C-alpha cells in the first residue's frame, strides 16, 4: 500500500494517541498464557498496563477490564517477563576486535577505534538486547565509562534495557596497558591487586563512581604467590563490605571459587569448570546466599572465533531475530582479515584449534554436572552469557545459553525463573523488575511457543514490551 488518504492518516494518528496516550489510558493484553517468573502460570490471562507499570496480572476474573482500556488479543501466545542477562560487557563487541588480548591483528581493527566508536553510540547494544527479548543486563566489568556513560545511566526509557554496571576489575592479571592504551589511558579497565591499602582506596573509588558491585578477576595463582594473593582477595571482600557494595568474582577453579565465597562473594560470574563442586563449595554458596552464573557457552565462542580465523572460514551467526547490526556482521563474516597475522604467530599450529575443541567437550561436561549439583542443592542460578566476548553476541547469545542450561539438566521452568527473577535479584533490582507482578515495570515478552516445553521457545519472540511500550519483534529488528 502506498496511497494513504488524508483521512486515513488522521485516523491512524488518533489511534496512535490512544495507544501511546497519557498514563491514565490503560492497555490490556488478553488471552495469552502468562508465566509470571515467580512460579505461577495463568491460562487465558490478562495483563493490564498503565503508563510504564503493571497494574494487574491475573485471570479474567482477577483483572476486569474497564471500558476505555485498549485491548490486544494474544490468544495462543505466551507471556513471560523480559529476559535478564546477568553477565555482559558493554565494552566488548562480540568479536575479537573488542579484546586486545585476543585480536591477532590490531592494524586491521585498532582497539582504540573500536572503543571510541562504541562509546559514541550508547544505544548500540541496547538495540540488539531489546530485539532479542533482553530487557535488563548486568555489566560485570569494564572501564569507568561503562559505569558513568549514557549506555548505563540513561536507561529509564523504552528503547533501553535496564543496566547495572560494576566498572573496572580488580585483578592480579596485569593487562591494563593492553586494555587502556594511548587515548584510553584515563579509562583503566583493571585495578591491580597490590596492597590492602591500595585495594581499600580503589574500592572506595568504585563506590564513588557509582559502581553496582566490586568485580574481581581472580585467576588461581601459582603456589608461590598463593598466600599473598589469597589474603588480598579476602581484603577486597572486606573493603566491599565497608563500602556496602556486593562482591562479584570471576573464579573458575574450585579452590579459588571457594576462596571467593569465603571473601563474601554474592555472585560467582562463571561456572566452576576444573573439578566437581564438593559439599564444602555448596555449603559456602548456600550460606552466603550467593548466585551461580553458569556462562556455559562463552568459552565455545572463543574457540569457534579463533578457529574461524585460523581456517579463514566464517561460521554461521546464530541470530534468528536479526538483532546483529551490519557493522558487526561484516566483521563476523570476514575472519580471513585476521588470518595472516594469526598464522604468522611463532606458536601457530592448526592442530591447536582442533585440540581445543576436544578439551571443550570435557569442560562442558564438568560445567553441566556442576550446574546440576548447584540446582539439586537449591542454589540460586542466573542467566549469564558473558556477552561481548567473541561470538557471544549481545542479545542473541541468550538463546544458546538458555538451551545449554536445559541440555545440562535444568527444567524449562527452572530456567525461566533463573533468567528473570533470579537475574533481577543478582542485579539488586528484583523490587522493580524480573517478574510479572502488580507495581513492577511493564517489561515482558510475547512468544508464539510454550517456554515451559523448551527453552528454545524464547527464539519464537513476537513482541517485546519495555516500560509499557509494546512493539512487534519485527519493528525491533536491527537489520
Ligand atoms: Zn565476563
């Protein structure tokens, strides 16, 4: 249709006014099966939205419609809270260009240019989140701008996901000069673990900056360094308590994960992947009411990204709802630009990438077994992708992670709870988001498949509501 009559245009405008009118104009979504994120399912349900809030969620009897309410019939569909990804990095792109420690050829993609472009467009990852059904994210580490920039502060709007951000990471890994070179020198990504005094000052500075948590990247130290660094890990926990900030820790070895929990960690941002979790680990996790973020798929993304460069062959991009923008897609589809530099490395061997694939299978089985152990013990589990890492794409990576959680043995109902209310709790926002309950922000998804049957149903996204604004998934497509 190309010819609109003038009257038609006027009528359309009036309809839009009714639809997007003042807060008093309520809107109702009726007829769908509602899965509220907090354990309740309602067939033929009603959600009444007023302004940006949920006014009523229940059966037709519980939520009677008033005459002026705008009604959208969603019979045959399923409503869930928006997905919340409790582990992302705004400062990373989803490709090797966002990781100076992983990019084989900085002359092809200079890191400074990547970061400058990213900061200049604070809406970029938000578009792919909403397009994928992700309405909240926890940025668990990056330069100060990831806390203070518009992408994290200007989010109370319908075209943004909710964001909490931790900011610079405390670590003994010492990569700051790589991640904060040249023009980026005033934006340190890493704060060194050197002394108790320094750590106290750094944690105080994080609090002042507005960080939502103190993030520690703790690689299990060599035995000779262990005693000193373990003491500093415990000191960070103490400093975080003093500042009233949650402590969140990357510690993927059983030993260091237990240390993190002893230090008071409220969240382990990755699975334990070296050994089976034991009773002591489970007791520490439960005693601290800590959250376990499995991130089952991120390591595979790294392996596949490097293999695609090594073999100069692009891999299929898992983006069923067209949420990846053209600029990123171009880089994903041209790994060969980085191939000569990778192959020129002195230790290069194609066999390495094949061996890595075999190791991956062992690690995946360990992570799956540990996730089941945490689940069986009643531990808190969240949806966490580590988006921004190579081939773990902001937004669409949630689908594969949800499916991996199911393949590991979680039920779809457990996964929905983890991916909504538990993730909101991990962000400290469960009073406002994470479930479909009266008074909460009206963030919800409409699916054409039943997410109680399979976590894959989140791929079948037909609409996204954020802050009371309902849009079709097609309208949210990035390309
Ligand atoms: Zn991460």
